C-alpha cells in the first residue's frame, strides 16, 4: 500500500502537468494571451481610418503611424493621403475568419488586414477608441498550430513528473528520518531495560 501511494503521487503530478499545459496550449492557440498594443494618439485625436496605419483626425489632417526609436508625438507623422498599396501578401479579410478576433464594441473605427505569414495566416487589427487613441492587435497561426496543445501536454507531463519526483524524494527523506527516530527510540528503551 505504501508503494502504491507513492507511485499514485507521481501519476497525479504527471496528469496534472499534462492537463494544465494542454489547457494553456489550447488557450494560447485560441489567442487568449494576445493583448491590445497601444499605438498612441496622433495630435488632434484620431476619428477614423483612411487606410491601414493612416488615421484622420478631428481637424481633417491625416497622420501615419511610423515607429522609429525616439520618435515624437507617439510616432504619428503628418502625411498626405495614402496611395493604394496592393501587397501580394494581403488576403481578403474573410480569409482570416477562422482566426480568433477580439471584440470591437469599445472602438469607434477599426481596420483588419489578413496576410500570408510563412505557411500560415496573420491577422492584424487596428482600432480607434472613443478618446482618439489607436491600438493594434496581432495574431498569427500556421499549419502546425493544431499540435500545440498536444506538445504542451507532453511537456507538462514531463514537468509534472519531475516535480513529482522531487516531492517524492522529499517525502521519502522525511519518512527515512521518522524511521530513524523511531528506531533510535526503540534502541534507547531496550538499552534502559
């Protein structure tokens, strides 16, 4: 019974690690950990998108988001109206319809771009909130993503087994100390008699 409990402890840690990491891998694949990235606010507050990375402000000026190290005005540069950019990698927005997307209820305007990303797809959403701040959300997937939860569960099982072994070694050490104390007491009692 003693050995069965100890082996059972290892099995519990192994299964817990596998289940936790499967859930984590699945949530990661579903975009649960992707956060909105703030792009700042152009001078005059953005009110609508003219094109991707281009916004129009309340005054009618057009600004382009152009990130550079040490840029001013949150990297928004006054610009002329954008020219049509037909990238060979851009796909129709419905090509990314299977990808998870955030709710856009709290935004006044948004743009979505779907692109080829290696052997998968990448979806980028830019949105303007009611205060004129612009945010970006990006999620990509590939043909191997369906394996992520399963690979994660194997990694979790291995990690759970390692943690279980450490816990088991500590328990066995404590059991050994108890046994040595009990044995010492028995020898002490028999020596006094």
